[in-house]
C-alpha cells in the first residue's frame, strides 16, 4: 500500500545518503520546525547561540522529521532540534549514523489524529473508520501514534486510504473535506481541531504506552568531531528552557514571532509541552536507559507493521549523552 511503499522508499534513500560528511564547524546549520514554539527560539532570535558557540549558526525550517534526517544525511544540517522519535528510528534502522543528544520536549497532547466532525466518529465508534481516507505525515511521531491507535481500535490499516501529507497540508485537506481524518502536530494539529475531534486524549494515549517526545539529533561524526560546539548548543537550550519557567512574559512574544504564530496560539502550544532538565534527561526514565528501550519498541513495531525491513538489535549506540554531561558542568 502507499503508506508502506513511501516509508520503505524513505529508508532506502536515507541508507544511500548516510555516508555523507559533516561540514567543518566554522558555521553550522540547525533544523527546526515552524509553528512549533519552544524556549530555544528566544536564543535563536537574539543570536545567543552564535555568541555562546563562537560559530555562525544558520537556521533552516522543516515540515517533517524525515526531511530533517535526509538533510543530515546529505551534510546540509548538523543539528536537528525537536526531531520526532519515529523518523529518528526510521533513519537509524536504515543505517544512518545519527545519535540523540538530548530530549527536546515531551508533548502527548500536541500530536494526534483528528476525525472530521461530519462523520461523528469517536473512540466508541472508531471501527467506522474502515475504508476512510487519512492524511498522515509518514515516518513521523504522528505516523507512529496513528498506527498504534488503529491497532488499539482494531482498525486494519490496509482498509484505509493513507496519503502522505505534512501536518499543514493534512489540516487543509481536512478543512476542504478531501480526507476523513488527518494526523499531525503543532499548528497543523491546532487547525485540524477546528474541523474535527480527537479519538484519544494525550493521557489516554500514554496509558496505552504511546509516548510522544522529540529529541535533538546529530550525525555521530559531528558529535565526535565538534563535541564542544554541541555541548555549548545543548547548554544554551537548557538555559532557555529553565529561563522560560520564570520569564515567559518576556520570552513569549519573541518565541511566537519566530515560530510564525500569534502569542495566544504559541502560549496554548507551550502549555502542552514539558521540557525535562539536563538532570532529568540523564535519568533512567530518559537517556539513562528508558529512551533506548523505547527506540527499540518503536523499531520493532514498524517491522511488525511492514513499514521498515529490519530493526537494530539495540539502539544503545544511537544515544550519546557526552554533550549533555559536558553541558551540565558548564
């Protein structure tokens, strides 16, 4: 089916690109999402990263985490902020040598699937989705959540017409009536909710074991060759997360403008986000072992559903905490 072929093609492409070399860090390019407001954007907008890192930091916006993987594979991007776990898993399972440098954000309520209002389908009648057309950004956290939700409701994904759409496009398609359900995150999800309802809340998804968090990912050779630059980058990010807790009023207008959102919408999104501290990230729950286990669970699930050909035996080497550990001492 279309969903399977698209993801397998993405895997093949990433495998071919994975040998690309990372540029020397006189300047670096960092990937991020628009309409995805985060405290780091205050530092981005004010040039604080350039000052702290001692290099020119270029920023490039993306729609999906799979596109971030491809950009890192080609050497165009050195750091990806807030890449979803599923696209990271797809890339590393295909042989791309990426590593998780930190846990960027946890957000169970800001990634979901929305059913068109006119269908009047909710969690008690989800079986009626069979035969419907669904917009899903393939290989992303939203894709993983979609598959897990369909598994929970007993809906055979092969009975659905699944089309690969970025969240913004999926939202537009749902509004136009071109699809019956759309899955996504951030601004796209917010617009989807104007035309439909979610099947499960964030808390309900977590109860089913559907974790939703993003990471900061980097090519392994960048982490090794530019370890000081990476550590400083993570330090600035952690400082912004901590600062937002007490200075949100000052930071919000800057973050909202950089994210291309109104202050109200940015505040609503940020209210659904959790930013673990460095100490929390290094704990067993996250990068001390829990995240590695979750990576394996996601990969094995994708293999079971036929979306990727194989998983790694272990994803321990896909997590590198050296940068965070160094940042904690700065």
